[in-house]
C-alpha cells in the first residue's frame, strides 16, 4: 500500500513537472519568443493585427527568420518540454531618459538637450536576434537618437530652438518618425520623442544674456519710436481739429455779431423814425456819459449842439 502511494505521488510529480515544462502563461501586456536549442521557432503576440505586422517585419527585415511561426492570443500556451525555453517581453510603452547631451546649432551655438523617448518592443523575434536585452536596445536608441538629433539641430538656429515652440514640435515629430524607421530593423517602434529641457553651457551665459539685453533694448527703442510717431500724428490731428473748430466758431461769431448789429441798427432806425427828438436826446446823454467823467473839463462854444442839453437849450 505504501509502495503504491509512492508510485502515485511520483506519477503526479512527473505530470506536474511535465505540465509545467510543456506550458507557459502569456499575459495581456506580454509577448514571447519560444527558443529551441538557441533558435527562435515561434513567437506569441497579443492580437492578430500585431501578428500580421510581426510576420511582415520578419520577411522584410530578415529573410533568415521568415520560417518562424507567429501566433496570437493570450492565456495558456504549449511548448516541447525540456527542449523549448520561453523568453518574455513587455509590450507596454517604455520610457528612456537620455543623459543631457551637447548639440550645436546652425549659428554655431552650443546647447544642452535633455530628451526622453517612448518606445515599445514591436517584433519580439527581431528584438531577440538583434538586441536581446532592454539595456542594449536603449544604448542603440541613444546612439541613433543623438546622431539624428544633432543633424536636425544643425539645421536650426539657437533662437528658433529656444523660442519657437512650433518649430521644435515639428522637429520632434519628424525625429520620432525617422528614428522609428531606423529602429524597426531591431524590432522596436518609437512612439514619441520629447526635449524635456534646453539649457546653455555655462560658458555661453554671458554672451547670451548680453545679446538678449541688446535685443530687448532694440525692441524697446523701436516701440518708443513708434509711440512718438503715433503721438506726433495724434497731436497734429488734434491741433488741426482745434484750428478748424476755432475758425468755424469765429466765423459763426462774426456772423451772429453782424446779424445782431444789423438788428440793433434796424431797431434804432425804427425808434429814431418814431421820435427823432427823443432819439437825439438819448444819444446826447450817452455821449455825455462817455466823455464826461469826474472832474472833467470841457472847452466848448456855447453855440455847439453838444452843450444844447447842458444849459437847457433847445
């Protein structure tokens, strides 16, 4: 009975070992390469679309690998026990932060770029054959990215790289496409490349600051000049309007004055026509009021009409 139990237990252990060595679990965020005697015989990916892309990549990039079988779907998978080994890869986006590197612009200025890249293992078979490890892939990515970045930056001036976000954005997008095209041969796809920080080498600080000050002073002088010109035009226009208004006001004043004098003359004439003696008497009194002030002495003949009413004459 004891011997039988040992046999049963041994069979169970053998079955478990056989099951474990002949199967493997593929999760949603993984892909896998099945190796047989050091050679890739099969690749497992998540979806059919990815499987089709992997197959096309194997044919176009490396004809020696076109006999590799490509399967899709997650879950429990089978392999030859004790013969096949399985190497898994993450299919999520990976972030690589490059070390800050010096680049030279078209106007021969030195800048320090700090970049990062979002990348993914797209083809496990190509990745395993060409890179093998994530660390090796990042080294290759760093070399290619720095080389292509230098080429792009060498066609742009420092002012554009520092101040023009639109041009920098376009450069980053173009760079991501070109680097991804190159890295495709290694089973890697680049999704995004970003310049996190742009700095100047310390030896450039003084010259850049002086140039910035000069530029700001130039812009300020230009604004002041434009402001003075606008102010001069405004003052000239205002003076012109004032002269026009004064001229119109004077003209209207003269017109009204003339109309008033005419009306007064008309009234005087009408009044004079109604009572000539009273009109003469009134005018004489007004003349007395104007000419004779306090202590005024007049030497006038008594026969003068001017003194007619002073002496009660008629």
